[in-house]
C-alpha cells in the first residue's frame, strides 16, 4: 500500500485535496484522524504538520509527500523532489526598515535576523558572502 504524507491543514491542504479528487482518489477527510485509507485505491493518506512531512518521507514512514519546497529545503532531509505540482507558491523575503539605505545583501553583514528558516537563510547569506 502506498502511503502519502500531506498537510492536515494549512495552505497546501485544499490544493492537495483537489489534486487527490482529480486523480479520483476517494478518502473521507472529514474524520480528522492521522491516517486515512482511500476507499478505491491501495493508498493511505497520512495527515501531518508541513514541517514533519520531509522527515516522514526520508525515514520511510511515508512513501511520498506533498509539501512546500521551502519546508523541504529547510529540513535538508534525505529525500528528493520527484515532481513540482505548480500550486501554492512561496516567496521568502528579507524585510528592512523603510528608511534604511539598502545596498544589497551585504547590508545584512553583522546583523541579527529573525527567521523561521535558518537553513535557507544561511545558504542565501553564504551565497552572497555575508556573515
């Protein structure tokens, strides 16, 4: 049986449920349980928090997952992107004070940056030679 990890709620949930419906995978999503078998395919849907999906695939708990590329990149899990679905785009931005004279990524040199994505941020800063 194929086990697919998806978000239990959040931005990707609706698009993922629509995708499953288009593929004629029938599940009872109203139950709000962790694992729901499809009614008409040998598939189980595992409802998780988005940041748990990459690790669940990497560890073999799920065979595949549908997750934002930002979460996948942040977790640096031992998994790969099989296909980009083309929905729910994400853009990560660095915000600065309106009156700041921004000269490019070097502006952040020596500054403290609050983020939910420290791995992605560090890669960006390293790419631009910022410490």
